[in-house]
């Protein structure tokens, strides 16, 4: 197998998708290694999980800093840990254009809607209010525009008549935990062996 791609995961909260990525890797040979978990919230619960999983962690509050200055700190940590791909997993901050440009084509995000529908926040409530039949989640490549990069994987969840935003969110999260690890693994496999599909990621 080709050398595994080193992934840095950015989180702001409980890190459930981070745990899903780690569990997926534990269950078999994968194309990625989790090289760093970084957070803008030093008390984020996901950092505890990362330490238990023996993944290096770094945390620093963004408060009182400009977006560029904070992203420069994150960038330095990613490079110090030889990260090649950045995975956003509940990272509740917009990235600076400079950061996105520096990691162009190498930042993935998991978003709780079927993009391009319902970008931004409150996706489940908006999908229900919009009378949608399906909700779901999307893995996409991050660009300067909010939730606007190319979609590389999606999973659908049927909206039930009695669904609330909370009940729908619970079912979508289950699909996120399946979709994100598989999408990241496939992305990293192509990146490590571009000859598989004739072009580099």
C-alpha cells in the first residue's frame, strides 16, 4: 500500500466525527493517518477523545486575535506535524482566504445538508420548513465561499412527518459518521496514488 496521507483534523466541540475517523482507521488498513487534532476551543471535548486515542493535540483560543493571525498559528502547527490534508470536523470558524489558498484542494468539510441546498447554519430546521423529502450530509472540498466547494460524497436521510430539527439531526449525524471516513479515505487514496484515476487530487 502507498504511504498513508497525514491528516490534520480541526474541531471546536465534542469531536464525534473525529472519533468516527479514528474508528474507521482502527478497523482496517486506510489511506490516512491522523497526525494532529487542533482546536480553537481549548476546553473542547473532542480534545479529550484525541488524547485518549493518542493523537497529538493543539489548542489555542481565537479570542482577541484577527482571523489571519489565528489561522497562521493553525497553519504553523499543521506544517510542524507534516500534515498533507486538513479535515474540518465541527470546526465552527470561517477560514481566512489566505489559509484556504495555502491548502487549496486539500481541505475537506462535512456539512449537514445535501449541498448546494441549505448552506450555513440551522440546516435541519430549514430543510423541514422547506418541505423537503430528503435531508442529509455532504463532504466537500473547501473554497473561499461558504459551503460552496466541489461535493465529493453525499448521504441522504428521508425526512419523517413527525421529525423535529433535533430528531433529524440525530439521524443525519449517524450518516455523517459513515460518510466522512469513507470519503476521506477515498480522497487520500487518490492523493497518494494519482494514477488510480489518472489525475491528482
